[in-house]
């Protein structure tokens, strides 16, 4: 078995992972492992922008975030998010991220759902994530202190006496590798791959959450999954994300009769918080309506949104008709591994950042364009803490080089079946009956994996095990929360927010 040692071990290659690596690389030896290519992340594919406070008088950034989160947010961490946003953007500017300018040379800001003013920065129109991640990767590639291992899947954390010493990973050739580190950071992204209809890569199934929880770290808020209102709907399926920025620039949601879908639903209409817009569209589609995004009022659509225009044309959408068919899809997890304001988990030496973590900043429904910002702000804080508090060399942990176990005699389920179950039971509108049935089915499917050491599973078996494990966390949490709250909506609940409270009140 190959063995590696480093000061900082990071699992994942999205913005949070790269920010930590960048900030630590001048003082520490950093190892990054990622189970696919480094570009296969939500950060790289992010069309939307990154929010930033517009000066000291931008008090509404904080209130907008709290309102979208239904005031269930960790207020202290929201203050950190807002107050440190400008410093995070300065880091990106210093890296050379080409944020879009206005003709007068000032940064161009847009407005998205839930925001009361323009404060969203973009790069390349609708390729913000690609530009940011590429800028980090270019710098890290030149560092002698950073090693990146692609196609390396984390299987199990090495925890002894409440202290994390690193983890065991598996290569594509099914061989094990031990990565020992003073600091182990999980930045494995979200869980959209548990659903058929999602804006995420289907490789994102919550691996980091699974291995952290099995090692004893707390998770919370797993029932709060945000569904993005506007996925491109073509041929009866959702094909790609249509950024909320399109609505911010004047796009309007309409049905087949041209009626404005969000009229009278919420004061912010098409730019209402995502949970409200997504459920409104879902109900309309269930009634037989065909929903489209009217882009007739969006100036210079092809120039402002070149990637979206290219995606639409590739899928056979005639943009001359100025209508883009859309439907909701799984997008972002507000819950995750419980951390403090520095990414620390319950296990000493183990940290989580980005969508994998639950810092509480999003409450029960994320405000648009706060995800990239959260990744930047809390990753910087974690990195700076690590640099300030060096850890002495830890004891080496011996890891057995075990062969994969043969589970062929057991009828294992498939990723397709798990996604079908999750979409039907833990989608946008949940009921006790469907959740109970789903939980029982997940327990049956998990049966063959009981008492089997994770390092002995093949990569395919590990994928199914993680999907089942995280799905069970989601379904269990959704079943326990009887009331509808934010992104969690119980169709059988008598405790439902009315229109007044949907604006941001708390019951």
C-alpha cells in the first residue's frame, strides 16, 4: 500500500478546497485528493456569480440572507459571511479572476432572487465558477508545496482516540492508499447526485458526509435541500441549469398561455427566494402547465449569457422564440457536517468547508450566490487558523492492505433505483407515508453492507453504500421534521408558512 504524509490533506477540488490549499501552501505541505477530475465540481460549473457587500452601508445583505433562510440562520456566522466578503473578493482579484466590468471600469453587479439590491459579481457572463477555479488551479500547479491526486476516492477516515490522522483512499485500480496528515479537510461538495433531476454532477453524492458521520462527526439539516427553479427542460428531462441571473436581468416565468407564474405569489415575484419559486413552478407543472422563462426583456442575451445560449442551442432550443422551457431540480444542501466558524468538526483534526459543511449561514434556504462566497470566506478562516496553530507530528497509523470483499451473492441495488426513490419520496414535497416507505426500503438495501469494512468495498459498491447512507440521513431528517420550513416542505403538514411568513418571518 502506498503511504503519503502531509501537513494538510484536502478531499475535494472545488472552490473551498482550492482556497484552503492556496492560503496554506506558503507555510504547509498540502495534498489534495479528488475522486474524479479536478474540474468535476459544482464550483467549476457555477454559472451564477458571487455575492459581496456593497460597502459598509449595505445592511440589507445581512437581512436578505436571514430572510431567505427564514431566520433559522446562525446569525454570528452570517455576520462573518457579510463582513469578510470584501476581503474574500480581494483575494480573488489578486489572483487575477476577470470579473466583468461596466463601461466606466467599475465592477458590474447584478441582482438575483432574494436580494434587495445589485451585489452579485460575475466573470465571463455566466462562467464565474470556471474562471475562479481555473485561477486557483493555475497558481497551485506552480507551487512545490501542493500535490493533487485525481481519481482517488476517500473510503474511511483514520480516527484514533478522538483524533483524525488522515484517511484511506482507493485508486481506480482498486488499490488502497493511506494519506496521513496533521489536518484533514472534507470539501466534497453536495448531494445532488442522489436525484435524477439536478444541477449537480451526478458524482456528488455526499461521500464526505458519509465518512465523517460514520467516524462520529455530527451532521444536521439534512432535510433542507434547495431545488433550483430553472433547470432547462428539453425532451421531458432537465438538461442543464439556467442561472438565476437571467431573471435578475429581466427574465420572467410564464406558462403556456403567457401568464406570469409568480404574479401575486410573493412581493419579489420572479426574484423571490428559491424555495418559494421552485414550489410554485412544481405545483403548476403538476397541474399540467408548461413553464418557460421569457427572455424578451433581457438585453443582449447571447452576449450576457454566452454559455447558457450555447447550451440551449445545443439542446435544440430556438432562442429566437425568446422562451426557455424550465423545471425545478435538486441544487444545494443547506445541511451537512456540523462545524464552527473555523470549519472544526466534533473530531479533533477533522474539518469541513463548502457545501459539505453546515455552518448555519444559509438557514433553511440559501440566498442566491452565497454558496461561492461561503466557500471563500470560511475556507480562508480555516486556512488562517491552521497557519496560526501548527500541530506537532502525529503518530503513524498502520493500515491493513485488505482486498475487496465479494458481495456478488447479494442483490445490491443500483444508483438509478436510489435516485428514483429519493425523487419520489424526498423531493420538493414530502409526506410521512412516502418517507416511511422510503426509509424501510433504504434499510433493506443497506442490509448487505452491514458489518462490512468500507476499505474492502469495490469503488462501485462504495458508491452505492454512500448513496444509501446519505439518503437515509436525508429521509430520516425529513421524517422527523413534521412542519414545513424553508426548503423542507411537508405536503401532509398542518404547520405551513403563509405568504406573510414566507417573506422571512418565523413561526
